[in-house]
């Protein structure tokens, strides 16, 4: 069987790994000119962690993981308001959690593929046709590729979805926030914050930083932006929204590049992910948003589920089983993402205070139950 996968991100690379194990020929298209690095910090647990264990890549992931000891909420003056010790979260998850930069997770997935996997960088597709028993795609490098199955693993703004299922506006549901992230070096700030992730929250906006394993820092910004797509001038929006949040945030803003990662915080909601011999995977099919905090896990869980189903059944039946198995998990995560948004970036000062108090309780004896509710449904079940 030959499978064409559009998108060499977390979903596409994981799918390629599993498909190669079941003997399929895989061609990955990646529009980025070279492997992507950096990105943003990902808390990695649940289905993705389970899949990574089966792939034998957990030691590499732990070696590359950030050594964060505490998540601290601070006020504009940098004074600690509340904190969550990672040891408490780890204990609750029986140690099966790590924090890793998206670029590092992708690099480990990529190297686990081995030399035989073909990734065509700087390449996408422009047209998709159904042909008997498969699909044919015109690629941006001027060639045509025929395959038994095309998988769109090309993220939130999927081109495969647009070409086969119609315009993005039919499926993308903005949660009313924009987010931005970038990596930077600041030895002084890194020394001051140490192994802590520090977040400053004011009503409708949250800005902060995470320590990365190599000594750099990852800025993480989210603000309420109801019914407005992100403007082209990312840096301009960041400066206007996050200035005035205190000295720590100003130091983070001073490192903002011209072109940081910057996007809508959105979910993809579709009635079905498959049309003929084309199916969608990961964020392209069902982005849950950063508010749900398990998008990478859903992408990896979905990739393994799809590959296993393809091993056991004909393509059409496998696609139906894949979707039937994944959909309940996706719907639950999307619902929890919508519910979490108002606590992650509260719109009112009293909500920020309440959130911080609840976090404080989590560190007390028996407080694990508070965290437990927050993490409910995290086990993979896939
Ligand atoms: C700020 C932020 C924080 C997050 N935090 C977490 C977290 O803590 N935990 C968690 O589990 N998840 C988190 N997520 C979500 C997680 O990053 C995504 O769910 C995950 O990356 C989805 O993987 P994917 O492979 O489906 O899509 P993507 O990671 O978007 O990968 C898509 C790939 O397709 C490529 N591509 C795009 N278009 C084309 C095209 N036309 N042709 C060819 N290639 C194309 C892209 O370059 C990319 O390589 C976070 C997301 C954000 C934005």
C-alpha cells in the first residue's frame, strides 16, 4: 500500500512511523523548506505519551524535556501569587508526563523514522483527484503522485481539507483568543526565573515564559480577541496587547522577533474526516486548541489508531473504524478545551483570584483531587 501524507508535523511523522512498521510505502510532503525547529512548549501526557512508549522514543523525549519544577502565577511586579509544583502534577500522572518544545518532539519523531522515509520539504499539493482504487495529487514541484490513500496531516489551516472538504470557515471555530510564541536568549532573565515557568495574568491576557533545556526561554502569550482574525503584523499586535503588564513581561517583549509564531486559538469541528480515499488526521481534522492541552496527544493517538486499522481491514473499512474510535475522545477534549479557556485566560479579576486559590489548594494534602478534576479523562483509552 502507498500512502501520501501531507504535513510532516507531529501527526504526519507519527503516522509514517507506524505505517512503515506495517510495511506501507509512505511519502511525506512538508511545505516548510527544512525541518521546523522551536515552536512552543508542549505539556505531553495521555495518549501521545502511551504511543511514544510503544514507539520506544520515551528515553529521547525525557532527555530533551525541559526541567521545569514549578508553574508560578505572578503579578505585574513579579510577585508570586500562586504556583503549581510539577512534582504534584507528575505524581498525579504517575510520572507519565513531560514538557518539551514542539520542535524537539518533531525532531525525535523524525529521527526515529530511519533513513528509508521520504520527506519532500518545500512541497505541497495543488490538486487532488479520485482515481480507481486511490487518489492522484498534483504537487507544487510540478510532479504528480498516485497513492492508495491521502492523509491530510497539515494542521489547523489544512490545505487538504480546503481542497477536498471546502473552505476553512466552514470548520474553524475561533475560541476568541490569539496566541503567540517565540524562543529567545536572556541569560539574566533565565538566571532569575531558574527552573520555574512564570506567567503574568491580567483580565483577558496572559504573558509569560518557560525555561527551555538549552538555556533559552520560550515566550508564551495569549489574549482575548473576540471575532477578530490575527492581523498580519504579529509583532504590532503583541506590542499593543501586552505592554503595561509589568517589568517582567516588558523584558520578554523586548525579545519579540518580527515574525513570531502567531495564530488564532481555534478548534476544527467537522461532521466527518473522510471523503473517498482522503482522510484527515490531527489538527487538520479536529484541532482541540491549546486550551485543551492535548492536541499533540490526540494527533499521535489518531496516527497509531489509523495505522492499526489499516493493517486489519480494507482502506474504506479502516477509515470508518478510525473515525468511529477517535471521535468520542476528540469531542470530549474539545468540550474540555472550551471550558478551560475562561480559567486559563480569565476575563475578570475575581476569576483570576479564584483560579489562583484553586491552584494553591492543589499543593495541599488531598489537593490532588482538584488537579484530578482538571486532568479528568487524560488517560488515553486509545
Ligand atoms: C501555543 C500552543 C501551545 C500548545 N500546547 C500544547 C500542549 O501543551 N500539549 C499538547 O498536547 N498540545 C499543545 N498544543 C497543540 C499541538 O501543538 C497541536 O495539536 C499539534 O501540533 C498538532 O499536530 P499536527 O501534526 O496535527 O499539526 P501541526 O503541528 O500543525 O503540523 C502540521 C504540519 O503540516 C505542515 N503543513 C501545513 N500546511 C501544509 C501544506 N499545505 N503542505 C504541506 N505541509 C503543510 C506544517 O508545516 C507542519 O509541519 C499547543 C498548540 C499551540 C499553538
